[in-house]
């Protein structure tokens, strides 16, 4: 199930470095028929994990965070091998995980403590109301390939902190770093509440059938299938899906800043980022200046494997093909490529700036997930907002203006789970705020402070009497007359506020 497998094993799969074609490692796929047994093992171990309490679990998370810090180079080396990322892109994931772990270690005891709530209704003042956060025993996490380290663990950390056991399935394209992280968990003294299942659709389905909650990160298309499957057992899901994030550049923006942000936001990780800048709308007066600044910045980019490059290869030919199709279709419909525009060697695709684009083109409407930056001239803010919202997606967006208040007004007209002003992607690091998509970009959210752990819990309300006087009501022992007297009084009291406010 979990150990790095022997190449001789019949279901061992070889993983190749997408940038070089070299062998990156091997992994053994899990038999879907084994998943019920693995889930049952996790379920047993989870009870003990829950009973350690938040403080006890925080100790283990802390040791794991220290382990990640000490093994950062090893993790990043393997990450580069299995994804073809540049070293610049690869250095982001482990620090992010350590910061998330550190935040949960600091906040988990308070976040998961029972909460006393006011009874609110006056006649319930005799009751003490407490809400308890009880972990869902087995959380299935199904992850994509674009950030294999961060996507494997950033949601798992919240679930483990909450007291759940986690059954994690990395993408079949990038299964190696998860094996290393699992070794780290065990080397840190972590109990058997974290397990890996390797494989593709069939393994995912078995996980969905055997878990108590599913956190899925991946494409919207697959997300819908996950939800459908989970509905069979009414298993709750949280879905972090695709995006087509717009950037709006107002005429009073710092053009150089906006251009740099567009280039980094569009090209980081070869554009294979859910919250990458996928389309840009620029107000007419600064359009030419903005395009020139973007082209100048893109021309300085180095593309290649490992160190010394800004970004590396794409994950495989499927992604290259989607990117290339969007570019080809745009060019055929009258767009111009100011840089790039044709696929590179192997799995590489050059940074491609497209202009003269519109919403009849796939590059403006479908998720590209590649290093492209289509830029469209608009004549008004209203047009920019209308076009930005003209999408089935609503993950995040950005607005650039020197007038922050004006940018905020625009932000609040956008259909998106998060909007960054004069920056891109920044919301992803604001782990006290929810990160989730609107429309086809998702259901639920990750992070959100205490919610990042509570989402993996069921809420259990416990109501206790404040005095030993006995039951609050008299059940069937009330006469209709006394019931009416009491309910009339309650109604009068409850009407005081509505009557005052309604005036
Ligand atoms: P994908 O949907 O193809 O695969 C994601 C995972 O689902 C993989 O582990 C895969 O094995 C599994 N899977 C495949 N078929 C399945 C099925 N029928 N049922 C259940 N699971 C199945 O996505 P991908 O190509 O790995 O990742 C890229 C996508 O992920 C992009 O759309 C990107 O925007 C999105 N993404 C979103 C976020 C976010 O936080 N919103 C973050 C990263 C990536």
C-alpha cells in the first residue's frame, strides 16, 4: 500500500521526468479492491488519534513540519524530477506547507474546542448550549499533479489536525513526492492515520466509496463525477476545481506593476496553476503601454528544466496539446502571437502573449492551464466586468488601479471566490480567509482559519440543563390553558424587536 515499491512488482509503474524523459522513479499502484481494508485500518487508528486531543496531535504535526524543513532539498529534488518544474517554481511548496502546519499548531486547540453558544430564545435560558467539533473518521483526499507536494498535504494537514485519518491519492502523473512525505510522517512518529493509495480513476472511486468526507482538487469535469459518486452514500464533498482567472487593468494602474504581475501570474509553473492569470482586460488608454511592458518582460524569461530557468516543462503532451489548440484556434480566428505561439521541444511550450483576442476564442473561455497570456482591449470598466464574469468559472481574479477604493468597487462586482488588488495569487497565502471557487470552480473552500480544520468535523450540539430543576417543559402534563398562557407571553416578548424595527 504505502512503501516505495520494488521495480519487480507486477503493478509497479515507472514515472518519467516530463522535462528530460529520464526515469524519475517507480511506484506501485494500489488494487482498488484493497481500499476497504486500508480504510478500515485507518478507521481503527483514527479513534486513538482523536483521543490524543488537539495538543497531542499538534506535537506530531510539529515534528512533521520539522522533518519537512530538514528534508526540503530532498523533497524539491524529487518534485523537480516528477513534474519537470524549474527550481524557481519548486522552492515554493515545502515552505508553504510548513507555514500552514505552523498556523494549525498555533490555532488548533482553540479552533477545535467546544464552543458555548447563547441560548438566544429567552425561555431556553435554563439551558447550556455547547457545540462540539467531532472529526469525520476517514477523509479521502484526491489531488492533482500541478503542485504535488502542496496539493497532497495542505488539505491533509487540516484534516489530521482535526483528528481525522487521511487516505490520500496523489495524481497518477506525480505519485512520488507523496511517498516521500508519507515516509516523513512515519519518521516523525506519526501514527497510521495517514495512508496513500496510488492509481487513477478506479482507486479514486474506491476511496470515495470508503471515506466519510472527500476533499477533491482537480478539474471541474472530474469534480462533477466525484460529487455524483459521493452522492451514492451521501458523503459530503469539498471541491477545489478549475479556473479562468481574469485580470482587469484600469487606466490609472501602475502599468509596470500590472505587467510584471500578469507575466508572473500567467507563466508561473508553466501556467499550470488553478489561480493563474488566464486572461487580461485592459482599459484602452493604457493598452499599448501595458502590452509593450508585458512583451518586454516575457522576452526576458528563460524556459528550461531545473536551475537557471523561470519555468519548466508542462506535465505531458495532453497539456501541451490543450495549450497549442487554444493558441492555434486563436491565431486562425485573427489573434496575433507577440511572443511564442508554437509548441517547443518535447513537453515545453514557450511563453505566448496573444492580442486581438475575443470571447469567440477558446483561449478566452476555456481553462488553458498553459503559459499563455491573452490580452483584450476594453473601452470601459463595465465592459471589463461583464467580460470577466462571462465565464462558467469563478475561482479568483485581480484588479489593478492606483485608486484602491475604486479597485475594491470593481472587485465586488466580480463573480469570484477571491479578488487580489494590485497583486495576483496573494489570497492563496491568506490562510485565515477561505479559498474556494464560485460557479464551476468549486464547492466549499479550503483554509479560512478555524474553518480549515472544522470543515473535516461534524458538529455535535450538546444541550445541558443549567439547574437540576428538571425538564424545561412539562411535556404532556401541561393543560391547553397554561400552554396558551406561556406561548402568548413568549410571542409577545419575541414581537418586541420586530415591532420596534418595523416602525
Ligand atoms: P483531474 O481532474 O484530471 O484529476 C485530479 C485527480 O482526480 C487525479 O488524482 C485523478 O487521478 C483523479 N481522477 C481522475 N478521474 C477521476 C474520476 N472519474 N473520479 C474521481 N477521481 C478521478 O485534474 P488534473 O489534471 O490532475 O489537475 C488539473 C486541474 O486541477 C485543473 O483544472 C486545475 O485548475 C485544477 N486545480 C484546482 C485547484 C484549486 O485549488 N481550485 C488547485 C490545483 C489544481
